[in-house]
C-alpha cells in the first residue's frame, strides 16, 4: 500500500472496530503489501484493509466461512462481530481472529502436506466462481508485455520469461488432468503455526487448477508427503510458478524487500531448471 495511504487505512480499521464495540486504541502493522494487515489492541483482532476497489474481500470472507464449516485449516473471522466486509473512508475492512504465532515450532513437511490435503478436500466440496490458474499466468504475461511497468528488465530476460510462461501454460493445459478449487499461493508466508495447528491465510488468491499448482508454492519436500502427486506435472508447475513470481519482482511497483535481487537470482534458477529438464527456451 502507498505510504501516504497507510495512516488513513489504519484509522479506517480502528474506527471500524470501535464502531462495532471492539476496543481499538492501538494498531500494529504486521504486513504491508497490496493490503494492510494490522493487529488491533486491546481487542486483539486482526484487521485486513484494502482500497475499496479491491472487492476480492467479499469473496474471501464468503470462502473462509464455507471452508470453516467443513473443518478446513483456515484462519477464522472474528466471532464477536458480523462476518462481512466493512467500507470506510475509501477502504474495505475485514476483521479476523488473531492467532499468536508459535515461533518455537517448526513446520514439518508431513504436517504441511497433511494440512494442505485437508484444505484441498474441503475445497472440492465448494462451488464458487473463481479465476483459473491460467488467468494468473496471463496477468504475468501482460506485465511482461508492458515495458513501461517493467522498465529494468533486460530484453533477453523478458524473452526468457515470456516464452517460459507461454510454453508451460500450454504444456500443463494439454495434460488435461483433474482440476479443483485451489488456495493459489499456499507458500510458507501464507501458513500460520498456531496452537490450533497449521492455518492457511490470504484466500484472495484462490483459483482453479491441478493440485500440483498449489504444491509448486510449497517447499519441495512437502510434495513427498502428499498422496497421488504427478511428479512431471509438479516440475512443470514449479518452473511456471517461479517464472510468474520472478516477473512480479520486476514490476516497477513491487514492494517486496530485496525484490529486485530475488528476481535476478530466480532468473538464474529458471535457466537452470530449463536446462535440467531439457525444456525448449524458445517457446
């Protein structure tokens, strides 16, 4: 979120909570990206704040409720208030249960895989209009085509990313495997280690596709504990996901710390993966 908007976003979250009878005298910024994630005190509520045009919040709230009803390992909405999206001062605000992280407990690959398997099982029971994973690939392709938004990306690197995305999008699609509702980005940054076990957050990235697309975001050893994985498809999805996140690091508006350095490192990893798998870099 733009620095000039942060103070207004914090004020919107605090006033929303206060209007609902929750004591919110202070706010701690936990994460700042396309939305702001805050811990409100002393009510101890997690608030997520985004520009009002960011209407994915309604989808996220509805999906979280449905998944919770199926016992899926997802972060819960704040139970003391009505589960809905609140609009205030040009922002949408959603309120969630704050879970104190269990920092001393490592996430085991088997535990990670089991939690993701449970999430996928619940998602198979839900029918909601959602994007396809190829829509997210297309977003990355559009960014590469827009030199104004990716001005620092060298021509050779732009070509490598464009061809990698195009080819793997086609190859994965031609497999015609089973698809379902996915988290979309179940990487470690979207997994909380709590006293209630592992919980997935940030459901706004949900899309449809093969489970291997989700597994491609998790550490490599997680897939060893997930049943029925197509290893060839998983390798293709890993390279596809790496090309997507590398593209986002070259966006002039990217706010990830050390994003440009990571983008450079990941370009080298993509070249190594293509060489290792014998994939055609020319698309």
